[in-house]
């Protein structure tokens, strides 16, 4: 692994794999959260399963955290390398004319997305860890002493979107995530050598994903804010 990361091509390939991995997670995360709009009970059941199933908690969750850290650290490393390369190319040509705003500002959008992830983890993940492993409550119930109280996940989700400032932060973050994905998705496919007869289809799918998934999360935040 260290040998792969010692080369520029190897780092880009590893970066692309981590990006594709995180995109799969984002899709799965969206699939569960959109249930909160259509069926609170289904959302509660899915959330409780993901929050208590041992394979998710002790295998997939650590892998996900490691993937997030690796992706952002490698992103900063590659951006520093690209920035140095651009300083040379700008002497020869107009760099702004040869690249999009999104490709030139992946570090900026990535940093904002990282800040958003920290807020999101504070809102939900740290709270879950505290309830389950510090307070010792694995029941997932609103009242752990009352089996009929129902699961707390939907109630807690709605509570997070009461304050308009948090909703605004979420909306802005997902817009920037969309911009980040619009460039990152295509770059990831190119880095893993997916340039073939399916390239046009992949580009259409990447645009649909990059716009549709963040827009879906924006809809979820607005829905819970206005329906609370």
C-alpha cells in the first residue's frame, strides 16, 4: 500500500477508490434518511438496525471513518501537488481558461464539506455514541423504561432541524457538496480507468448523482424544518 501511495498515479488511484466508497455510503445514507419523509416508522426501524447491528458498528463504521480521514488527507496532499504544478503552467498559458471553477476549488469545497461533516457528526454520531456506550442505553427508545414509548430516532431528527441557522448551514453545505461531486465523480472514474464506451453514460449518471443526492438531502432538511 505504501508503495502505491509513493507515486502520483498511485495516490490519485487510491483517492478515487476512497471517493467511490464514500459515494456508495452517501447513497445508502440518503436511502435511509429519505424514509423519514415518507414513513417515520420505517426510518426508525432502519436507524435502529444500523445503530445496533454488530457488523455495522464494529466493522463498517470504523472502515467508514478511516475512509473519510484518508480521503480528505489525500485530497489536501494532491491539491498541494496540483497547486505547485499550476504555478508552472500559468506561466505558459491561462490556467483559468483551461479548467473549470469546480476543478480549481476542490480544496475549498472539500474543506467546507469536511466542516459540515464535523457538525453532522456532532449532531448525530457523537450523540449516538454517548447514549449507547456512555449511558449504556442500546434500546433506541424515547423512554428506555417504557417498551411502548417507540424509537427516538425520528423525533431527534426533526428536533435538529427546528433552528433555521442549522437548516441554512445544511443547505449551503449540500450545495457545495454538489459542486464537489460534479467534478470529483468524473475524476474518480477517470483515475480508475473507466474511460470506455460507457463514458457518456457514466457522465450522465454522475451529474444525476451529484445534483440529485445533495438536492434530496436539502429537501429532507427543509421538509423537517417546515413540518415540525
